[in-house]
C-alpha cells in the first residue's frame, strides 16, 4: 500500500527543504490570535493553525473566518510573519470544499482539515475524529477540498491512529494521502484514548519512512527531550506542539536551540507573567463579558504544570468572573505570589 501511496504523490507533491519544522497546534478556547501572536513572537514556529471553523449546513460568511482568523486581514500571517492555516471541521465534502474556497479567497495561506477532534459533541454531529471510522468519506473530503482550491495552496490534515483502536490506521493514512493532501499531522493516540498518555510514536515510523509527503508527529511533546525522542522513535522530522506549548511558552524556541546544540536558559515566571496581562487585556472585547476571564484561567491551568507561581495565581483568581476585577487581581496578587516564591 505504501509504495502505491508514494507513487501517486511523488508526481504532484514535492518534499519541503531539508530541516525540522514546528507547528503550533489549534487548541479550542485558548490558542486564539492573541496566543498565536504571543508564542510566535517568542519564536521557533514555522506555522500556526486556527481553532476549527465548523462546517455543517451552509457556506459561511467572511465574518466567521475573520473572527477565528483575524490574521486574514494581514495576509494570513501573525505580526511576526508566521503563516496561519485556516482549519475546517465537517463531513460534507461539497460544503467543505466551498468553504475552503471562501478561506482561500480571503487570503488563507493554507487549509487544514480536522479529523482528530475527540469531543463527543463534535463527533455526534459528524465532525472530527468520527470520520476515522469511514476512510472513504475522509478521502472524499480531502479530495474535494484539494480540487477546490488552487494547486499552490497547501491542504493539510490532522488525524489520530483510529477511533476505538488503531486497526484501520494504515487505511486512514492512505485515504488522506491519496486524497491529495500536502502534509499529514498524526496525533499518536486513538480517539478513545483522548488526551491520556502515552503517545504511540512508534506507530508512525513506517509511515514516516515511506510516505511521499511530510508526516508531522503530535502527542505528549512537553520538552525538547520529548521532541528529540519522538523523532528517534517515529522517524518524523516535523512536530506539532500543543499542550506543552501552553505549559512552557518558550518550548518551540527551546526545541530549536536543542537541535542547534545551543544551551539557553528557559523563560522565567518574571518573563511569563507580563504575557498573561497582555493575553487578558488583548482579549477584553473578543469574548462575552461573562466569558472574558476564561481563556486566561485555562492558560494558568496549563502554566501551573511548569510554573508553581501559576498554580498559586490560579487558586487566587479562579472564581473571578469580571474582567476589571481580574485585571486588578493580576496587579495586586501576583507580586505577593512572586515574593513568596
């Protein structure tokens, strides 16, 4: 099967320049345009992917795409110039294709297809990882989107090893690749496994060695050492960082320095805390008032795995719902936390 896949794609897909690449994962409710700006300014990323645009019944108006990807107003790039691919989630090949054309027309530098979301509400409405059950439909979505946009616009996809188990993994990969995608990200877990460790990196090795398109490894990448070990086990050269990037904002930069043999100190809490203030204030008008503090709280939950000060700060502000109260709390509570640390 893999020889067939390689033959089909070698005629139309060119390998990227030699070298590792890092992609910032889309994470619903926290990796928004402000977070993409903050993390790409720290450095290390080659690409970002938006939170998913849900495609269900119609061709969406431009305002929906601009809301989830305001970078479209700046040539589809973050302020530091990092490309931002628009991610689509749905199961209707024709609607997915027509919405991809809208995103392309608005200046999206690439289209990403979500076949990995494990959320039950999403799967029940025929989106995300549920398509792993039907490789033929997954193939049709990839194929129609690929045909709908210009050849120079990359169409990428993200999958898991399977739905309940990995018995159809090779068939799923084949469906996506023969559908004409440019790159494939694989979260090395099943949908049933969700986000629970471990990630089965070894399952990607044969695919990565024989595929004619780049394979991007994802799952349990918390440190530069994890990325190095994942590369050794999976034979992948490219990686998508998700929760680890939120726990340690400089993770991508640290990974690059590790590849380069450069030893640099990790970011300190003193450097991270101002980013929290920027994140809160920049999102002041992006959410309904009753939800304005939620993204900050979500980020603190991730940060506390790496910074004990974040855990103390979260405990102090977790019941605050008003934006102004939260802003004042950051100013007044954090100095005491840092002093105690």
